C-alpha cells in the first residue's frame, strides 16, 4: 500500500507519517518511510536545490522540472521496489504538493504538472491524508524550526492560506483516496484518528 501525507508547511505531516509508520511496524508490517522531495540519493541532491536559498531562486516552470526529476528517481529507486516486495510505503508529500505549490500558486501551470506526472511518474498513492491546520499557526511552527530548508515558508502567510484552500480542493477532486484530517488537535489524537483507517 502506498500512503502519502499532505498539507501546508508546519501542519504536522512529518510527525504523523512517522507515527503511522511506527504503528504499522508494531503490527508486523514492513514499512518504508520516505519523503519528497527526496527519498533516494539523487532526489535528495535535488531537494537541496529547491528548498534552500532565496524564494525567487527558481521560476515555477523550473521547479516543476526539478521536482519531476526528483520524483522519477524516487519512484524508480525507492517506492516501486518497496511496493513490489509487498511493503507499505508512507511518503511525506507526493505529487499533490507539486500540483499546488508549482501548478497553481505560482502560475497557471496545473496542466503542465499533470502532463508531466502522467508521462514520467504514472503512480498515485492508494490513500492520502491531508492534515488541515490554521495557516497562521502552521507557519509559525514551520518558521520556528529554521532547518535551512525554509524557502517556501519564507513566501509568507498568504501563500500558506492559498495552499490550505488548494489542499481542500485536492480532497474534493480525489475523494476516493483523500482523507481530510483535523490537525488542530493534540498529536496523539490526530495519530489515533489516522491509525483508525488501518483497523
């Protein structure tokens, strides 16, 4: 099974992905916990290019190509081999983030993102958890981390608010695989809610 976590920066995706991986491992499942951009050696190198530096470093079009290249390597080297051997793959972000961050928020490029995804990636998660959280609170949490990979957080609150609305639209567009999760609750309550989908 291929599971992705989506949501705005600071919404708790990484924490919840890790907690779900721990929960499923406790049940005896093999779990591969991965992330995007990244998840394979080549994709991790591209991650450093797109998440560091000035917010205006890349055009949206260039970002789409970089993210697609990273995702292709990730799918080839990590995701498909794990799925082929029967593992559960849990990914912190996948194509929905590119659909929003590059496809909609920084230009009308959604068709370009979808075309590249169809031609070069060709896989969607079986299940996507979209963690919803107040944009201002999430941004404050994200900026407090100061990991050095803050390029998108530095685009500000208006970007976060647009992304929050965009993720709700993604959930409406793909209702068979997307589950909206209220992230404005204690971490353990959110984790139990998510784990309930695997009972």
